[in-house]
C-alpha cells in the first residue's frame, strides 16, 4: 500500500498554507516530510526550493476520499439489502495440468439473526469449462445434479466470514425432481452410478457439509476482512482455505493491509499476503492426514505454499465489487487455486 501522499509545491505555497490544506500543524507537516525526503529536500524553517512535499497518507484535501472506518479502524459489514450478480472464474492447476471454470451467480442478503447474516446464492448461468460450455457426460451430470444445491443458503459472521450451510435439509426434497429431469435426458450405467453416488452423499450430512464448505467461490467472497485494522491499518492472523480436500483445512499466516484512502474509482483496497503455516508435512497432506504424524513440542512449520488475496470494496457500501484470491501449496506437484470474482450487475 502507498505509505504517503505527495503535494506538488505551487509558487504561492507556504508551510502554513499547505499544512492548513491538509488539516496538519506546521510542525507535523515538517516532521513527516523531513522523515521521508532526501537530506537536500528537508524543510528547515519555510518551504524554499522543494518541488514536492511528503504528506501523511490519511491527510487529504478532499475528506470524502477517506475510508469511513468504525472504532479501531474497523471495516463495518452492513450487507442489508445486498443483491449482486457476480462473474466467477476459478482456475485449478496441478503441476502442468490446468482447468478453468466460469459461471455467473447471484448473492442476495436474506436476514440477520443471532449476530449472523444469511444469504441466498443461486447459479444464474451455464458452466463453462476451459472456455467451452460443458458437454462431456460427466460434466453435464455434475452440472445437472448440482441443481439440488441451489438456491443455497449460507450464514456469515460479523467479519464477513463464512460460517455454515443453512439449508441442507431441503436437498433431499429437491433430489426427486432433479433425478427425474436427469433421467429424461440421459440413461445408462454411467448415469445410474453417478446418481447413486449423489444419493449416498445426500444421506451422509457430514460428507455433504464438508463438500459444500469447500466451495471456492463462497470461501473467497466471504473471507472475513471486516475487522479492526488498528492505527497502522494492518492485521496479521492465521486463516484456512480448502485448497486440498481435508477434514482440517491447511492454515496460512496472512498479513492484511487496508488503504485508508479510496482509490480513483472510489474503491477501498485491501491486500493480504502470506505463506502456508501448518504442522503437517507435504507427506501428511498427500495422505489427507488431519494432523501431523510427527508429534513435537516445537514443530517446524511447513511453509511450502503461498496465499494472496485482494479485495476492492465499494467506497460507499463497503461491499465487494471484486475479489481475487490465489492460493498454492506443494504436494507431489504444486497445486494452485485462483479465484476471480467481479460484480457484473447490482441493485
């Protein structure tokens, strides 16, 4: 993030006039500038030959450009009345093998209850795999049977972090109709086997819940960035992401930073960077172990992976306009997930 602003010195500028423009004292302006400029550009008493002055990042002439934080520089999550349609691109790489999935989906806020926000998520387009509409029988079956899940209802906490799937009980009710539609279009042993697998999953709530929690779109959109960023607009913590299928998700140590000034498009910029931070080794992850197979008092953390996430929030509503996440970890080959989400229509 940018650490300071610059003021281009005009002929009529004085130290006092520039300080007043940015609501600073002359002492604070001089102190900040002198701590960021070259020695020959330092201000001694008054502005002399300086071409530009370094100004604190949060000192702007147009106060409407400042992010409207809550207490403790907290980003406030207020999604009431949200309804947006997002374009989604998910890229999955395993070594040199790469697949790209595209679709559109709607997100509608439903209610707030017990300090949780409830949303309805629905697919609003066909699926496209590697730029082509899915047409292989397995892909078509996956798409057709996924209708049993939608509309999907999820709960999200006050930080905007995914909490749980809330309407799993209706999936069985939907299945009869979805199955009937599938058999109208397809038949044969492949269809029978696929439908049998779906029914087995629907009868195992824990397995179904785990699969749904691994939804890359949901987990990226609801990552939980509505937190208190403190005086330096930075926070650091441990976050998990389902880059691999495991009962216990891999942990990443991530530092988030929010720019306290909106950009030229009136967007709030948040960036997070981090590395894998997990006791489990590459071997543990390959074997889907939920915990490290080697017990140590001071374990050496597995750092063989990276995570980067960028949020652009609407400057007025503080709701996501676009989000990009890239997460990787080393298995037998490097696995990388990239998720790109952008509003294509909103009310």
